[in-house]
């Protein structure tokens, strides 16, 4: 889909990772079968793929250079626009193919060739090809090279040297690690080599802690040999082994016969470590492959008991594979984070001469969220800057907009390490606005819709797309494998009736059925077959309007919309019937945890909701026909055994609440009770609510009943005249 190609810095990255998905769609059986059926040559899309391949080879180089070169950024943006066009083209082909398939299913006759559509496809392919040729010609002028691996050369490897004066906090972590290094206890995992893994997110300070430990005086005196290697994302066994060898045998010649022979290098390293107590730091390890890491550690078994290896990594899997003692580094405390920021933002770290800047600075530090790298970067950017407006601008700006910032390379490294298919998924998230909260399940379904994920059945059709459907096509019944349907609007015409849902047995998650007043025949509601939809967790049934509704008809419709017993949450809105269905108190909703009844004006009595053993939340809003709540509400004792929150609002005719009155027989676990806008209610209230912690009573002018016994209450609010007198 064209929407998959996001803008900004992530746009080029997503473009590179998405081209393979584009090629896969071009070669899909559905697309090729359709083209042949329309008498279009396969070479059309092959021509397009060839043109894309001519520029794909330089994308790694372009993605790295676009950050600092505006001309390259413009080139990437133009290529992104062409990718939009190509994806739109494939979307149109896929849609037309699906239309033809549905037409054939209805009539069993072969669809007529759409000449105008075919000519349009040819013309669009030619236009895209011309643009790609032009971009291919520009790549040489821009100095873009093929075969360039993701270039992170601007990110210098870390060394063992550290400025201790620039470090804040971490004393507890350092103390724990030093004690482990000085300990002679063996590895609890049974590993011959004692490995300590420092695990944490990028910028949290793993390398800094390792540096401080590495130069600790007690540690220095404890080991015969020490070596520090920055491994990074390029796991080169020869390079790593040579670096270690040079560190522990500094007199070795620069060039030797075993210079690039891993076997000879490891043998020499094993010999150099024999009967030596050593400390090795492997900084910034990304490789999670057990065989690679095992091969790296082979020479170290010759060292003395008590030898140690420290690994810094973002990956918990690395820590597990290396059978290490794992230490998770958390965020800095607010005080330590502020101290670090102040060291870099103010002369001599003293903010007292600038109280206004200190006030703004502390707000900036909150945005750092305990990340030392963020605090250091932002503090350094503000050093010697005394204008308040500049500090305020930074407070309200994006961290990523800082020039030459150090956070971007760390994030870029995280991105570059991902496999291609996950790059597409990660970069896709850049299309969401800042601070947008999305559900994991929905995001995965969006990835599936874009073709980013390989599906088990290998079938990339509209059947598995997550879509907020507002108008369902008359062929809805064909989508038998549809797994996500958020909204269904019921119409009166054929193809939009509620019975169209009958074959969708795989839909899961949440479903809202709107416009149920349009159901003409209650048998159609039965055909929707909700009772067989076992994967639904949440169901909303909405009528829109209850004025003038056929009450008996509405009763029958709701009765026929009985859900599967797996349902957890149910909302009924503006139902026009006179009573709730028989299944409300039956076994079909025994697993219900939340029930919301809104604006059901014609209902005058409740079913025995107290018999629902799993019900935790019950919200009753504007049931204006209810005058009395009594024994029918509870059923037999005990009742509402799991209910935690109960709310009555806008019950304009409700006068009497007849409670059971026995201790422990009703609401034994109720924690929150809300009664609002019930002007005719006189009483009673439940008398024994041992776990109630919150009670709110508002706009209940006639309520004079005594308050319940609530030993656990800590939040009570009343705005009703007579109940206030009781207080």
C-alpha cells in the first residue's frame, strides 16, 4: 500500500526495506494470473522491477548520506514518490483482480476484458519506468555507490578510557560488578568461563559502567591480563581475536604469518592465556548466534580459575546464550540525571547563578527519562547558552532535531541491525503521529495488510486485512477467513444485512454492530450466527434510535444475537425492546467480565445479572423505564460474587432499590459504587460492603437511606441534599 512509505528520515529506510515486498507482489500468483487473463504481458512488471533494481543497489549509501546531504535527501524523496506510484498501481491491479473473481463467483461466467483498464496499466508502467531511468542517471552525479553496507563510520568504537568526573550515579551497579569480578566462585551455569552481562537499552550507560569497572584499582590488581574489544554490530571473529591478542601481547609484530588465519590466531591466543588470570571486556555485542559466540570463547578455557569476561549488550538473548550472570542497568534517578545534565550545561556544573535556566533545565531532564546519553547530549547543546528563550525552544522541540546529536547514531544502529523484514515493520511505525498509542494486535494486522509478514498459508488477500469497515460490500460472505472486523453497519438492502456475518466464523477481538434498527426480520439476526464466533472478546450492539421502534421486533432481534460463551465484554446501546433476552442470565455469558447497558428506555426490569460469576464491571446508564431494582436483579444468593465496580447513572424514574440485606450475600467484592442522576431514588443502599473503597453519590435529591458499612472506604463524595445530612 502506498501509505507504507513513510516520510522523514525513516522514509528512505522504509523505502529500501519495502522494495523487496514490492517485488514479491509483482511476482505473486494472483497478479500474474490476472495479467494473463487480461492479455497483458508478464514483461510489463518485469520491466518495472528491472528499473527499480537499477537504483536499489545504491539505497544503503543513499540512506546514510541523506541525513547530511540535502540533494541526496531530495533524490530519496523522489524515489519514494515513484514507489508510491508503483504500489498504487499494484493496489489497483489487486482490486480489479478481486472484483473479477467476485464477478465470476456470482455469474460463473468469465469476466470481459477491461480494455480501458489494461491500457491505463500500460501507460502507468511506462511513466514509472521513465522516472526511474532519470533517477538512475542521477545516482552517479550524487556519488552514490552500489554494494555499500550500512555505514555507521560516524559512530566511533568505544575504548576503555573514561572521564570519571563526568559520571553520575551507578555506584551500586559498580559495587555489585566489582564484587563479582573479585569473587572466586564459579559460574552457576557450569560454564568454564565466568561471564557477566550488562544488559540495557541504548544510551543507558552500559559501556560507561564497564569502563569504570575496568579501571577500578582493585580490579586492575586482581588480573594478570586485561583486554577491551568494541565488538559492535559487525561480528568479525578474526578482527576480534586479533584485537584481544594485541592487547595481551603488545610486543607481537604488526604483521605475521597468522595475521588472518583464525585457527592460528586462536591457537596463539590460547597459548598467551595459559595459566593467566585475565579480564576481557566485549563491548556492544549484538550477535545472538550461539555457535559464533561459542567459537569466540574457545581459546579462553586455558586461563586460570577466576578469569572473567564482561559483556555489554542490549540483547537479553546474548546474555542467555553466553550463560552469563545478568545485570540489568536501569534508568538514572532524577537527581543523578539532573546532576549529569548540569555538568554539561553549566560552567563547573553550577546552576545556581541561573535560577530560571535551572527551572527549565529540570523540565528538560524529565524528558530525558533517566537516559544518561540524552542528558549529556542535551546539556552539551545548551552549554554557554544563557538566553531563556533558547532553553524554552529546546524544551518544546524534538530531541532528534539537535545538530550532530549522539542519539541518532545509536538509534540508527538499532535499526540497521534488524533483518530486512523487521526494518519494514519498524519504519512503518513512523507514519503514526507523536505519542500515538496503538494496540499490538492491530499493528500486527496492519503489517499483515501491507504484506510485511509472511503468512502461514502464503495467501496475501484482502481476507486478512484489518479494516475499520464502514460499508460492507455485497460479497462480504466470500471473506470467510476475515479475522478482524471492527465495525459493521447494518443496512436494509441485500448484502448489507446483519445475516452477511454468518460465514465470518474466524473474526476475533472487538466487533461493533451498528444500525440494528434496520433489521427487518429477526431470522436475519439468527443467521448472523454470533453464537459460533468463538474468537470474539468484545461485542457492541447498537440500535442508533429507540423512538418508535417495534418493541417486539427488537426483543426478537436481540434474543437471536446471542454471543458465544467466550465473550468477555458486551455493550448494548439504545436498544428499543421492552425486555432483555433470555440468554442474559444463562450459560452463554458466564465468562462475561464487563457489561454496559446504555439508553434502553423501554426496559422496565433487569434479568438476574447477579448470577454471572465472572462479572466484574457493570455500568447501567439512562434506563429510564426502570422504577424498581429488586430480587430479580440478584437471583439466588450469593450474587455478584466477582463484581468490583457498579454504576447507575441517569435513571430518571428509579425509585426503589430493594437489597437482600444479608451479610456476604450480595456484592462481597465490590470496591466502587457510583449513583448519579437518580432524582427519585429514595433507598435503600446495600448495607454490607466490606471491600468498598470508593463511593460517589450525586444528584439524588430524594435519597435519605443510611450509608452502608464501609470499613475500607478512602474516597467518598456526595452531592445530594439528604444524604449529606446523614453524613
